[in-house]
C-alpha cells in the first residue's frame, strides 16, 4: 500500500470493532454516572474541625519574638559545644585539625597551655575561622578547648567563671 486509501478504516478485524462499540457505550455511561455523583454529593465537614482546640491549632503563630537581656539564653555545656561545633572538623581531622583523642596530634598544642590554645581559637588558625565561626563566649570556648585537650591526655583545669 504505497498510496493512501481515503476510504479505508482503522478498524481491520472484528475484535477491534467489538472493542470500539463497547467503549462507545461504556465511556459515556461512566462519564454520566460520575457527573451525577458529583452533582448529588453533598460536601461534608469534619465536626471536630470547628472545635476551639482545632481552630487554635490551625491559626497558631509560626514564630515568637521574645525580648530579654542580651545573653539571656542558657549557656550550653562544653560537651554540647564540642559535639555541635568542634566535632565537625576535629572528629575526622578535616584540614589538618587534630582529631579528638589523638594524643600525638595534640601534644604540641598542649605545650602552649590553655591560654595559647584559646588564643588560636579566638583568632582562628589554618582553616578554622575566628572563634570557630561561632558567637560563643570566651568562657564557652575555653571549656570546649579544655574538654578536647583533656580527651587527648591533657591535664588542663576548667577556667573559673567570670565574675558578674
């Protein structure tokens, strides 16, 4: 069939004819049934949705603004600060950071004492940004340094809390 025959049909077999005839009846009937269901169905609301507790839960504010004295937030423990800030680099030794508990890597740093190590943290050293990229206080930084140094065999004492 090199030429297009305008009088030919796309239905070639009796099975195709049966399928087309059945679909010609089933599809419109299904459409009518679904339309009738849509028209006759009544929208219903959950009766519990209008209770005061449910309404309050839906309209609660996303955030809060609290006014207070600067530094009023509770200080985190040295362990929390080490886990949240320091461990990101010191756990795996990223950018030559001494690994936690590695006595050989911490030995030269322990010779500097707490003040020397604290100054390195405050000023930044190597890939570590100043103050380890945080807004921790000197006291919180010192506590974290003492904890990490003592895990590596140091015998540093926790610095005294500043007088208020």
